[in-house]
């Protein structure tokens, strides 16, 4: 009996040593076993931009080279789990969960749907909101004509912002055209639009901005229409609007992304944040045709990245300061476990399974010995 126990101890010791040695390649095993997505390629001292797959909606996460963070829009509330899982497990991971800036581009629920959750769950230092008011709550802010939207998600978000601002927990400001936000380390966010005080649709109030860091430029257009695109073209120099990545307006709808807009921005990549098999049939064939026409006339071909096909899309600067892209499909498939946790669990489980009978037999023998001694 003792010899068998010694043999098992030797086997258990060898297995334990083997499992501990696997910690050397733990990072590779985490990726191979889909415990975590591969984020090792990202240069943590450079810009990274995440277009989160929230279906037919928008949510963009940015970490600047300075380390400052920004969230732009939050998707529809039916996608709250996908968004918060991505924020917690992928974007922040071991980082402190603080947003230096949160931007709500306009009031539509597919952009504002989870802002309540964001404000409850994370520390937000600054909030930039659209020039859209709540009827009955903010009429006093109207200067001439004003646009109102009282959808439930937007009302809840703005009401919460008033409460947080009253308690000095957040700084809230309206978007102003041609203004800059300094993100440190020569990085900046340039707000281009809304350029007018009044639009007939909430979409045209969309905050259009350029994110610039380490010579990489992203144009984020929200749901702005071709009318807004034309206003921006006529208001800014071409070199300002020449970008590397263009997020297509209104999820690839034909209300946005004119050929003139493509000719002006000249992006290398076009991102479409869109839901799979959506009822709107986004992206529009007209927009895809515009991109095809552009590619026929230019040597720098636009490469399309679509969330409904690729999932979560991540752009980053590599160690050679080159803009790169990869995708993380279906965030729900990952367990988000560290390999060292798996190793500890395996060591315990193997040990219990190998020696449980020995412990039971030892316990029974001791119990029998005590009974005999008592008699």
C-alpha cells in the first residue's frame, strides 16, 4: 500500500512540475485555448482604437499614447453585456477603469442606449454631449430654435448627468465646432461639427470629430448626413480632413458617405459599424458603389472593415509606428481566465482525484483504531 502511495506521489509531483513549466508559455496557451484574445501585438505606448461590435449601433473605445481614455457612444441597451464585457475584459483589463472623456454624439438610442450603465459602472471625468435638449427639462437653454428628443435612454442619461454634475463628480459640456481637446503627448481630438445651431434631424446634430495621435488620424462621423459632410468640406482645409481611417456615417446608410466625402478624406480604411442581417440593409449598395468608384480612381485603395463580418475591430500602431488592424470575433466565446488560475485548479483537482481514496482509507483506519482503543 505504501509503495503505491509513493508511486502516486512521484507521478503527481511530475505532473505538478510539468503544469508549472507551462506557465512559461501561458500567454500562448491563453490564446490557443480561447481563454483571452491576443492583445500582445498592441504597442501600449501608442494609439489604439476599438470599434466595438454592438450590432446596429456605435461604440468606439480609444486609448491614446498618453494613456488617456475615451468612449464615444454606447450602442443599444440590448447590447449592454457585450459592451461592458469588452470594456472590462479587453479594453481596461488590468488598467484602472476610468474614462477621461465620454462623448455622446447624438440622442438616438443605438448610440445612447447604455450611457446610463457607463455612468453607473465607471468613473467618468468629462462628458461631451450633443446640442439636443430634453423638452420640459432644458427649455431654458433654448436660444431661438432648438431640437428636442425625449426618448427614454436620452432622458435618463441627461437626468443622471445633471445629478452627477451637481455633486461635482463630472464635468459636462456641449460640443462646439472647431474646438480641440488636448489628450497629452501631442494627441488631440478635433471637433468639427455640428457647425450650425439648428438642424431638422437629430442625426445632423451628430458630433463629427477627428482623433489624431502619433501621425495617425481617425474621422468619426456618427450619423451625420451628406449635407453635414458638405458643410465640413466647405469649412475646413483639405489637409485637416485627410485621414487614415474613416468610420462611415450612419452605419453605411446612403444618407452619408458621398463620393466627394471620400475624395476629401482619402482614407486607407473604412469602418462600418453595423448589425448582421439588419432590417435597414446596411451597408447601402450606393455607399459600397462609391467606395468602388473611389478605388477605381485612386492608387490608395480603401479597405473595408465591417463589424457584422469581423466582430470587434481594433486599430493600433505597432513598434515601427505603422497602423495595423486585427479583429476579435464573438467576445462571448472567451472565458477570460489567466493560465496560472487554470494551472492551480488542475493541480488541486488532480491531487484530489489521485489521493482521495488514500485519505478515505486512512480516515477509516484511524476511526477503527480509535474504536478498538475505546473498547
